[in-house]
C-alpha cells in the first residue's frame, strides 16, 4: 500500500511566522503535490514537483514556496504566514494518473 | 482547460436509501475520471476510477459510477447507504500536463458534495 505521511495533523502559528509543512511518501513516486482545501472550493493546487529539485507552480502559488531535496520528501513553506492561509493542506504523490493523499494538516494562523 | 462541476453541495439521505451524487466535466481530450471520499478530519481516499473500457465502474464500499461520454457525466451511485458513508465526496478529472519534458496526470477537482446519512 502506498503511504503518504504529513508531519503534523494540526498546527497553530502566528501571523508573520515561517511555517514548514512536511510530506513523505514511501512508493518511489516521481510526482508530488501540495493542495489547499477550503469549504466550497474543493482542492486547489499550490505547487507540484516532478523530480528532485524540480518544481512547477500550480493554480495558487502566491505566498508559498516548496522544496524537494530528496525524492520521497516534499516540503511546503509559508515564508510569512497570514490569516488568509488558514486552511487544510493536503499532500499527494503519483507515478502517473492516480494520486495518493496524506491525512492532511489543518493550519490555523492567528 | 478541464473543469468539473458537482451539481449538489449537500445531499441528505436516510439510511438504506439509494443515493446518486452528480458530476459533470468538460474535457477536450481523452478522459480519465476519479471519485475520492474524505471522511471527517482525514485525507482523500480513492473510491473508484475510470481509465478506459467498461463505462460502469465498481469501487470500494459498494459504490459504482457510470461514465457517460455524450452527457459528459460521471455520476456516483450506491443502492443502499449506511451511516458510515457520511463524508465529503470529490469528483476529479485527469489531464495530461507537461513539465520538464515529462508528462504527468494533473487532477482538477469539483467543489465537493457532502453526503449526510441519517438514521
């Protein structure tokens, strides 16, 4: 079974803090994704990575950056957290079409 | 660009009743379709997928979906629901995108349908 894990289930941060969300997959997948999920908006793609050190912007990259130093690990970085980044963040990985999701991190920025 | 519309944001039903969650998509290329389920405070779990072949697709937990190309729909059905089916359901369409000289499957999600099963 594919396993995607995320470092925290719940996180509370203050405005202006630098925030790191970590994601690890154990199936040697090439592609990894970061989404944010908000009520009524579904899932929106923030960034994805198709190889180590390679990344592409998704639909809503503003205010975020990513890092992929190893194939199994993909990090999402909020350089200076803001209250409008309060959301559920989901990581996923894939080899081709089907994506496998982690349990999510619910981030609250106060 | 692909898009997905889930026609109902909330669907309340009674236990043991049948249910249909509706999904329409737009796509100009070969279509690959998915239904995911999200239980409270959890990530997304794949329910079923249509990649090719039979238009009736069976998934986990007794769910099935029918791909209808002429109506661009991929509705999810279950003949008899349980309390444990209470969750949010997402329809998604996969498009081939290119990055760094390689192709990958990019998912576009609908807005989600909250299914609530009442006793």
